[in-house]
C-alpha cells in the first residue's frame, strides 16, 4: 500500500471501529452467556435451530449479537451443523476404547 493511501485506510478503519462500538448490541444476558459457562443453554439453543427453528424466533438477541461477534457465530453454527449431521445419521460411529 502506498503511503498516500495509508491515511485513507486509517480513516476507514477508524470509521468501522466507531460504527461497531456505536451499533454493537449490549444485551447483558447474551454477553454473559459464555460458551464455557452456559454450555448446556447454548447446546439447547443449537438443538432447536438444528431441528429447524429460526434463531431469530428462538432468541433474537443472540442473532443480533452474532452479527457483530463472528467467533460466537462461528462456534454456534459449527455446533448446529454437527447436530444436523447427527440427526441425519451422517456422523461416523464413535470408536470404543
């Protein structure tokens, strides 16, 4: 990147960050729903979505949260996909020791 374009890119980055801070949802219950601490609750939500319910109908605040937090979205939908594969009988058997 040329030095002439650096100020423009810095301005774009700053605008993106300010918009993110301004618009990111602040649902305390959703933020507190850490995947590790609330594993059972997240699994139940993922099961409902895997069964065909739309996340916006199950917990719209979580859907809104995931628009801004890609890591949460990625982990949640990875679980949903595994559950869908399990429901479809597409997972290999678990080896016994």
